[in-house]
C-alpha cells in the first residue's frame, strides 16, 4: 500500500518540469509493497529513487545506479543520513556485474533512451536481474516527441537544398524507439502482463533565443539538430530561422512512454 501524498516526506518534486512528469507515469504503473527490493537505473538526481525508497520502507531496499559520478555524489549529498536502506552507486546499467543481486522491481525514469545502440540486448540483460514474478517499469520520450520541431527543421533544410543535412536529421529521428518497438522487445523476451502507454506532455517556450537556449530543448534535443551540420555557422542560421517561427509549430509535445512487464514465475 502506497504512502498517501499528505504523509510523504519524499514526494516527487513539483518544480522538476521534466523528470517528475515522467516519474508520475512510472509510479502509475509500478506496483510497490513494503519490504520490496528495487533497482533504479540511470537514477540521475534521484527522481524517483527517493520517492520509491520511502514507499518500500525500512524493511525494503533500494539501489540507484548511474554511470556519472557527479550524479551519484549529488544524490548522496541530498540523502545525508535519511533513508538508510537506499544507496547510490556508480555503474553502467548496460553492463551491471553478473553477481548483482536480484530485485523485486526494476525501474528507470527517462533511462531507456540511454540503452542505445542495442536497446533490445540491454533490456534483455536488465530483465535478467528481476526475481521471478518481478516487475520492470521504464519511461522514455518515444518516437513522436517534438515532431513539430523536426518537421519545421526539415522544411527549413529543404527550402535551402540541404539534402545531406535532411538525411542526417531523418536518421536521428528514426533512431528514437517507438512504443510498438518496446512492446515487441518485451514480447520477444517472453515477459508477461505487458503494458505500453503514451502520455503527451507540452513544453512551453518563447521564440528566438528563448527557444534555442531552452534548458530542456537545447540540452536534450536541439543539439541533435545542430549535429546534422558540418558547417556550424550554417546550423546557427537555419536554427535561428526556425526559432523565429515558433508560433507556427507549437504546441511542443513530448510523448512520454511507459513500459511495464512482469517476469514469469518459475
């Protein structure tokens, strides 16, 4: 039974406009119980690891792993002496040690996008750390995320005859996993009670530099558009033209995808 919101010491942070909306749909699918053991991969700054640890309580255990030491140190600094059954370690979720314990639940908020290039194999290895009857829940921005941006960038490239850059952009877009791919991979792994859902999320931005320097869009997405260009001066010219036309390709919608599945009982 989950701790009601009014009694939570570690709720999902309201001020986090990206991680928390994804974590909300993760928690919607995740079935927790007091005493559960949970592995949270690519834990970042701890959303939702702290929240999950509070839910499983002192009879449970939670392990958050991230390949970036700075993220692990940040989580430990936030934790201090709280939730002693929660620990954070540096590790690459794609290459976890074979002797790692098995868990009742495995979660990853915004983690699945980091499984590339061999997402299916990474997912297979990860489910191997589930106990029989255990559940895995992962969230990620799936194919369709910010399509209006990519379509506008593509039109701008086409108007300038930038065929090579258009091809590079198409390759980037195609590389993003779809919800149907996620379902197919889970079926191939013989998982049970498979659920894959999409939830739209609108991101707000102003035009021009506000768009180009948006902390989420620039850091997580627009950089990929810039990488389609060998000539960065040309990239800036194209992207400035796109940014000034923001009103013609809003709203900016991310597609939050959540996959949930259970390992069969032996």
